[in-house]
């Protein structure tokens, strides 16, 4: 089972889709996804992030470590949520899959997001402990 504290290599893809939300502290929400993030599943991502924002979390991490495919609909969700954040709120993305990273690059959105290879680095960023590297 996926846990947001697990920063080791992902297990083999099972074909299922899932979202796990966790709150490592009172200001931070981590939304970890597994599977294919497409038109049919993008609304689940949107509502998970909107729920976190509505609950008052100012530090958001979207963990795409176990996402094997992402389309432009999911990217639009991330853009929309990122633009709606209050001043002082931060969003970071964890992603190492080159196919998923490619959608950020091809759309020119790789510079609009703080993208990190590990959960620890993304958490440090949203907590204000590091500079943006991605």
C-alpha cells in the first residue's frame, strides 16, 4: 500500500487508480496518486486538492511518483488549483516518470510548477526550507 512517508522506489504498477491524502503536519496536505491520470480521473484530483485548500492547508504536495500516464486534463486541474492558491500558499509536485514530466515540458508548464524527484524535497519546498529547482 502506498504511504506518503515512503520515499523508496515505487512498487510495480497494478493497473488500479487511487488517491491517498495525508497530512504530515497541521499546514501540509499530501495528495498521492497511483495509476493513469486522465479525463475520467482528473476530477478526483481536483476535488482532493480543493478539499485540502478548503480545509485550510497552505502547503500542498501532489505526489505523482506512481502515476504512469497523465493527460492535459489533469495538467489543467493542476494549473487551475495552482492559480487559485492564496498568497503565501505553496504547491509542489513529486515526479520522476519521464513520460509524465514530458507533459509539463511540452506544454511549457515545467517552469510554472516546483517539481521535485522526492517527497522530502517537495515537503521542504512547501515549508519554505529550499529554493525551487524544477
